[in-house]
C-alpha cells in the first residue's frame, strides 16, 4: 500500500503547522488540569517528524506510519508520545493486513483499541479516545470529511463535561470537570487539519 509522496509530505507539513499554531492554546488547556506542556511536547514531536519528511514520504504507507509513530514515541514527552506513537504504529501494522480485506476504518479501530489498552483507558475517561472513537465511527459509516471535522470538534468539546479518570488530571477529581482535555483537543486539531487537507487535495 503506497501513499503518494507529495500527499504524505503535505499531510506531515499541515500537521506540523497546525500544532505550531495551537501550541500555546494546548499548553493553556494542559495547565488547567496537567503539567502545562502538552502543546510544547506535541510541537517537538511534529518538528521531529517534519525533519524526516523526505524519508518518510517515500515509504509505503504502513512503513511510513510506523516510522512516524516511532519518531513520536522518541520525541514527545509525557503520556502523549506513547499514545500517539501506538496509534500510528498499530495503524501501520494493521494496514499491512489490507490484502486480507481489512479497510482503513477497521485498521483504525484496531489501532485505537491498542491505544486504549496502552493507556488502560476507555471512552468517557476524558482522553484523546473521546475523539478517536467517534471519528472512527464516522469513517466506518463513510461520513463525508466535512462531517468528520464536525464530529472531531464536538467530541473534543464534550470532554469539558467529563471527569478525568486517567493521567495527572485524574488527581483533580471533580475539579477536572469544566476543562477540555488537551489530548482530545490536539487529536481533534490534527483530525480537522488532515480532513481539510484531503478535501482540498481530492483528485479531480
């Protein structure tokens, strides 16, 4: 399974720009319920991936995703690195099974489940899973990209009403309610950026 190098390079760049533009916002969200460094950590990870863009974009898609995932694990601090890294590495592994009939949404579901196991978390625990699962559901139902964008935006905003059950935010208990989860926010931002880029670069 081969992605167009120019398309993959473009996606890497749009993700880098999106996180760079929202780094301060993500840090502000994280200061309310965490260490306050989520934006900085995510920016460092995206910059590390961008530095490997020429190599990564030339790889078959499964290999590219695994390479990006490993880079994120090695460069992002805190819990975000292992979680985002697991998501992409598992996506790469699952997409290698596509010859056996596995589609993209099914591969994504398996990868998200791996993230849940890694973080010992579930939907509703106020994590990036609260964006990933709804987005995967929209993909499984073949929703238009514009609908997936809206689903990601809403899903991230819904985490404000949740009590954190994992990570440092869990120590706040009820006081975590009223704050958007920074991991869910970064996940939504990346999902939105990817969907909009794909919509703009849809083949004629």
